[in-house]
């Protein structure tokens, strides 16, 4: 039982990445598909039994009425059930995913009836579909940013630790200078200096580049310390005595020993990159409509009055919290599993 609990974060992260990568298949609607008459519609109710008979998953069309406070109430028309079917052919669209198909996992063949699994936003767009497409942007910024930062840190930290001397001194002072720069505030200043008319694709590239360039300093110092200890190992000294080139020694005898540390550090860095993009988009300086990211989806939940009347708009925040928790747990798990002083792997 304990082992299954420990594996659950890995399973959840796997599901999140698969669903976002194959967004065109799992999302029932396009990320920019609007139905203004369904603005702030609550999640559709899923039914299985109709008039005492099991007919499978279905829902009902809803009509809008006003209560005594002139607030919209969605009442189901229970006269005709609308079945939810698997592998429905509909409009095809993908944002950053790898899969582009006009077949969706679930939906209704009745194009006028829409099933909102998690409700809608202020423009009547399906939140479930926008969470999936928003995950493509938010997760890709985090993953690409962490990978690029790790590559920069691996190169600079490896060179600094292997050659030492004045090269080590110059590169580490450069790394310390980048560590002192607050990446999020640089993003704020840079975005504020640029025109607000920039399209979301340009903003996406700016966020990735800034986070990558400013996030490598701490990791470079960690790698440099490991390389300093590895370069004095017997097998490295023997390779040098045999006349093996420095590039071969670094690629074959040093870098393979760094993968475990990189895996741990990258899993810990990724939530920070993810939160930076989310915060920037949430305050309106990141990815903008009609494109979706988890931060831009959360921008509607900033207003307490909206959140009180339409609590389902907070769903992207729940997904974000689960994702960050899973990455932090994976980082802790890898750190303990790779620690030779602990018997964690034998439990």
C-alpha cells in the first residue's frame, strides 16, 4: 500500500503530461470555442439512469432562468437525454501537442448540446478544454526552460570545475551574478518595457528565454563542485595518463556521473519556472487571450466576487497545485533514492 502511495505522484505526472501532449484528442472543444450564452455556466451534471433504466452516461440541455436576485440559474430539460459517446468525430485543433486529430475521446454528436465537465469561463469557453491546452503552454515553458538552464549549467559548471584556475574564478563570479538577479522581477520589467500589443507567441518565447538564461547559476555551482571531486578520481587520472583528450574524459567519465544530480535538481527547479509563468500570466503580462495557460485561466479567480459566485473557475489552480506537489515529491524521492547513505531503496 505504501509503495502505491509513493508511486502515485509519478502516475499523476504521467497522466498530466499525456493528456496535455495529446490535447487535441482529450479536449472535447477548441481552446477558443466560445458560446457567450453559456458564460459562467456551472459544470454539467452527469447521469447514468433515465426513468429508472440504465442507459449509460448522458446529460441534459439546460435553460437559463433568473432568481430573485437576478442571478442566472441553469435548469435541466429532462425530456430528452443526450448521450456522451466515446471517440466522437469533431473539429480538430492542436496548440503545442503532438497529436492532431478530429477524433476526441468523448463528446456528443449533437453539436448544439455542449457538455461542460468543469463549467465555463466568462466567455462561455469550456474550462476543461482550456486547462488541457493551457497545460501545453505552462508545462512546455517549465520543461523547456529547465532543460535549457540545465544545458547551460552543465557546460559552464563542467568547464569551471574541470579546468579550474582563472577560468573557474571568472565563470563562478558570472554564475553568482546571475544568481543574484531576480528572474521574476526581470520578467516584469522586461514585459512592462515591451509594447502590450505583442502576440502571445512572442511573449511565450521571451518567458522561455529569460527563465533559461537567468536560472542556471545555482545548478552550475553544484555541477562545478561535483566535477572538482570527480576530476581527481583514479579512473580520470588514468585516462589522462593514457593521453585521452579532455573532451572524451568529460563526456565519458564525468558527465555520466552527473545525470542523477541533474534529474533531482531539474525536478525541483521546474515548479519554480512553472510558478513564474503562471504568476506573470495571472496578472495579465504573460500569455493572453485567446490562448490559454494555467496562469491566464486563474486571472478570473483573482476577483473574490467572481470566485464566490462561480467557484469552478478555481479548478486550474487545483491542477497547478497537484502538479507542483508531484514534482516536489518526485524531487525528494529521487534525492532519497540516490543517496547511498540511506536504505530508502530497500524499504
